[in-house]
């Protein structure tokens, strides 16, 4: 299956200036798709852009004015909230924003197809003997970020059950150029750029399913195609690699050989020792497969401004 700009129509991308949203915009532009970006802050862009806070404002007028036929919802806070204020903002950015977007979208005479971006943080940790999590895996977030994502995902799932044109993408650990500095492996890269001889790391044992942001963007675009089924879809490689392996590959491709000091409190893993997904449903529904290897992703991150 290959999404085409003609089938997507005019696409609204929320969070268009963020890590994932900007990758979705680039993917759509490479297809010559008609793109409208939306974010809380203004940004220089070649595409039409709307500055709007989904937690505070009605998006219905934007959908109508721009004749939107497809929405890819990438807006939302990244990372575990640090305090009560950031938790309230995280919950609003995920639950409230998704609620407002779905309500406005599905109230249209001809509702646009909506792709909601969830997170593997909604899932329960894998138990001994479980190789990976598929879409039927139990939900049991291990942190507040996962709780906020689960709440927003439940709203989207409710619309799926009602027969609404809604698909839900569930990315696992997203890496690649433009990754926020607090996340692995960008936090390692940022340190090496400041001091190539010294690196302070957290717990290196957690195993994650690392998937390039460009592959995730392509998966979300495929899910936006009206011929794709609705429902929930994991976006992952199906392969687990430890944080330590990521660090090993990063040092190999960068050529750096710093003195590494491990301090376990620096990289909280939300108590999840292993998070690996099963991408079979996405492959069966769209033909999607990851195109970027781990080393390719790391090299692109090292080159990123």
C-alpha cells in the first residue's frame, strides 16, 4: 500500500514544528501533498501554518476554512512530567487537545480521517517469556506521561468503536535527527558535542524498540490513507536493543572514545526493563517496514545541526 496525495486531500498536521510533526510534514511534502501545519507557536514555513493552542481553542474553524480532509495529530508534550504544573500541562496537551480535535473533526458534515499518535508508554511491561507487545497487549502505564497518552488513546479508541474514521499509531522509542535533547541517544550526543572525552550516562540495561522518526512519519501517513483500516497499530521494528547497545553503536559510528561514568538516577526508565513491539498488523494493513537501520539513524543524528 502506498498513500498518495490525491487520496489524502488537504492534510492538517498538528504539532507541525515538533520532532515527529515536522518529520510528517517533510514526508507529506515529498509526496507533493497539500499540507497545513498547526502548532502553539508561529514558525517560518513554506506551507500554510496556523498558530493555535488546541488545549484552549476550537479547531473547527481551521478545519472548515482550509477544507481539511485528513488530520495527523502529533501535538503533545514529550517526556515524564517533573511536577504538578508540568503534569497538568502534559494532561491538557494530550487528553484535552485530543478531545477538542476529535470533537471538532467528527462534527463536520464530511468528517476528515484522523490519525492520532499514541505511545508505547500506554502498555504494561512485558512479562518473562513475552517477546513483544501486540495491539491486544494490556494497558498499564508505568508513569504519568503514559497515563496521559492512555487517556487520549482511549478517547480515540472510543471513536473507532463508534465507526468513526480514526486510526491510532502507537510508536515505540522514536529516535533520529531532531530528537529532543533530554532523550536517549540525543542526550549522549549533546554531551559528546560539549566534551568528547567524558560521558555521564544513566542505567544502560533497559531494552527498547528503537524506530527512526522518518519511518514513524511514513507509517502515520500510510495510516491516514482512507483505504487503510481504522483501529490501533504499533509502529516499531519488533527488535529490542539495550540502551548500552545504543551507546556502543553511537561511539562506534562517531569515532569517540570517552571515559564513561554510569549514574543510574540520570535516565529514569519508568520501571520498565523491556519494551518491544510487534509490527505485524501495520505490515499486514499497509505493507510498512522500517527503512532506516540503527546506525543510519545515529549517523543522521550526529550530522543534525
